[in-house]
């Protein structure tokens, strides 16, 4: 189960794995856990959920209880412990993004990266378009 | 890309994790060495704490300088205007112009072979900083670098004599 990451999923499928892509709802955390929990039950093989740049609720939490989850892969990801918050862990080693002031917030409580700084901070190794 | 970014629910950044799955399941961490969104040192710290199998990927951007020899791209032919110039400059400008005209079409390099060679290094995990293309480029670089090495060897004792602790005698200061 791979949030986003189409190329990676294609690679896994080609190598005989049953890979699914999950887009977690960009709403409260518990929704992610609910949304991703049903996925492995429909998969034939044991799964390695992969926490990509999107929310890793599955890896963070719900993978603990699901017996079909045999391993957890964190791709450049947060890996908080029980009782921790991702935002607090981030303060241990602040990122360039955190220091940039480029994280903006909408009035209804959603965050995004200032489009003018997005490429340099989030995808500097990709073509700018 | 910036315009298609998906907005995140802000409170999720500060959601408290009830049970960390990595406590009970084997885990893998892929550290992005050039990550600017999450500090790579934090990714390493997480992986160490969890005892994860760790794979480190260096910064994603890699640079290769292609150093080609002569290739039959018609660069020196119809795409260049050649002029003999004034007779006073015949020994330099004239000679160069004649060389270019005669050399065009005789370069050893095949452009159709150069392109896939360049594509190949883009697929390498560890591409070279410099990629020579063509036998002429290779021979010239080899000759140049060997000459430089010979020079270095000739003066090696003097080069090494300037360390605080050196087995080689340092030349006395001239008055």
C-alpha cells in the first residue's frame, strides 16, 4: 500500500507484488487510519505499507494492530513514537522548510507551501514545471 | 507542481500517536540525503531509534560534465561561416579556418552513438563527474593528465617538504 508514488507502485506490480495506492483524506488524522485499514484485507499478499510524503497514519499507528502488515517502509518520513507528535519531533532537527517560513495556513485550518518557494523546498531535483 | 499541491489539515501535524507501529513490526527507512522538507538528520535519528534497516540516498541531483571530442554534427560545416580573414592573420585565423573546413566530416565521433552514451550515465547510481566521449577526447585527456602527473612526481620531494613534520629537507630560506 503506497500513498502516492505511482512509479514505485508500478515497479512493485511488475515484480509480482499486489500494490495499491491510497490517497488519505486530507482531514483529521483518525480518518486516515479508517481509510487505510480496509486496504490490506483485500490484498492477497502480506503488505509493506509505505509512508511516502503524504500522511503515514498507516505506518504511524494502524499498522500495529493489523496482522496482514508484515513490515513498514518509511521513505524520507517522520517516524514518531507512541505519545509523540510529528510537529514536536520536527523540532529535534528543524528542516529547511520549517526555517523558511514558507508554510502558509488557510483560515479553515489547512496548510500549504508558498507556491513561489514550493519547487526549491519540496522538489528541487525535478524540472520546475 | 506548486499549483497542484494537496493541502494538509494543519492539526494533523500535532496529532498524538497512540501506538507506534514500528514498535512491533520490522521497519525500513529510506533517508533522502538532500531532503529539505524533513531534516535528513531527523530521518537518521528516527531510524537509529527504531533499529530500522536503513538505506541512504544522496541528494537526488547529480552533475556530469560531458567532454566530447570531434563529432560529425556538421557543427564545423554548413552551420559555421568560415572566413580566411586578412592575409596578415593567415598563420593563425587562416590556418584554423582551413583546418576546420578539412576536418569537417572526418571527426571520429558518431553523434548517434553519443546520445545513448549520455543517456546511460543518467541511469547510473554513481555517474562520473566528467564523461569523455570519443577516442580523440580520451587520448587528449590521458596525455594531459599523465603529463601533469609526471610534473608532480618530478617535484614531489619539494611538494612534501612543506609539512611541519616532513622526511624531506626543506630548502633553506634565501637571504
